[in-house]
C-alpha cells in the first residue's frame, strides 16, 4: 500500500469484500453491509474538498484506495463513486447518498425513457451517472427497470429509466475520462492479486517431484505476467494525474489503453499456469479473470482509446515532442 488511506482500504476490503460476499453479489444479493462499511470509512468522499465535507485528497493519493478495491473485487463501484462525487461537487450538485456507477457510453433516449443494454454496476449501485444524448444524467437505481444481460456473474445489466426519474446535471467535464481512470486502477489492482495467486499456486503445485514454478517454461510465463502487471500499475499511476479530482484526458486515455491491453494476457497466463482448476466455480481465480475481461472493455477498450489518442495527435498539428510535453502536463485532450 502507498499511504495510510491505502492501508486502511486494504484492511477494510479484506474484511468486508470476501469471496463469499462477491459470489453472493453475483447471485443478486446487494452488498449493503460491505458498502456501508466503506461509506462509514469515508472513502466515497476521498476526492471531495474538505470545505465540502470530504477528505480533500488529490488523485494520486486516492489511487491506493482504487487499487485495493481491484485487489479485493469490491462488489460495489467505490472507484467510480469517489470520482463521481468529486465531479458532482464541481457541478455544485448536492451529494447523492450511496454508491454511484459511471456509464459514459451505451445509454440513449428512446420512447421517453433512458435505456442501456449493459449498464455497469447497476445490480449493486445506488445511482448511475450516465452520458446520453450529449447530456449527463443522475439516475436512481431504485427507479430503474432492470433485466439480466445473460452474462454469468456480471454486475451490469440491461436497464431503463423514465425521463421523469432522471436528473440532468450540467458538469462541464466529460464522464468518459473518469471511467477510464477508474477502470485503469481497478484492472491494475485485480492483476496484482492474480499474479500473487499464480505465484502461490506455482510454488505449491508439484509435478515430477518439484513445484511447477521451478520449471523454466512456467517461470518464463510468470515473468511475462509480472511485466504486464507492473506496466498496468504504472498506467494506473499515469491515469490518476490531474487537478480538482479530474484526471487529465490524455493521461487517463493512455492509462486505460495500457491496462486494457495487459488484462487478457495476464488472465490467459494465470489460467495456463493453474490448469483446469482455475475455471472451477469454487476456485477464486475465475472471479478475477472474468472481471478483468469485463473491465478491459468497460469505459472503452484499448482500441477505443488508441484511436482517441491518435486522433488527438493528428489534430494537434504540432511536432511529436510538443504533443508529448502537453500530454504530460495535461494540456492536450484525448
């Protein structure tokens, strides 16, 4: 952990977001007690300024909370919530009590309702802060019509709201950059846990009289995994740069693209090392690798963000060095 907030989050999530709680959430049981413990700890207001009742952290200081949430697969959108609450605070909208999922893509206005085929976290969140029709909307989950999306264990679902239940919020800054940063941090944290699980298994599982972790082929695969995990960690650190709780556009885009690119490689190697046991329902690895593949696409895949980055570079009209300098200081858009 990187600071006292990360240490506190690690302890809390280890106690309240156990594999049993995660499995129950995937089966449709809302993790109310686990969320309340997180709320009571103040993590949801980590980025809200102190004068508005929050902890007043900057983005880099809040990243360890998000990494811990990824390591423990928190079955509620705490990474989204802390970014969304800071966004709502800047919009001068009174704070929403409860967890908030970010849905910058995939919703549209149809027949007098806001509809989305795969709304993230809607099965466990209290609100969805969504983008639709060029506007931002705060949507109470209690008022939603929710249908399963057919994906095993997915916390997203098909959902719709009457326009009368939707509150339009004029926040100014885009929601997609918030989601990109949040998922970059979650992916990095989850992959750290997958690496630890894989190393433990490789050192315990024996074949031909010695642990499989001592075979060169396995060592080579694990080294590739470790490289990807730490690249994603650096990508998350890049994504969590900016001021006033708002990630810098190009840095968040780059961070999410790199983390998404690493996710399937890490998942594939983990399952190759574990063998058949890794996909069994009772073994925890599949909880993580399913979520990694989901988060890879959520908020925009690596292809989506690479296209945005490339378009920004072409549109800048300047030389590459000036463009990179602008990116590092958050002065260019993705």
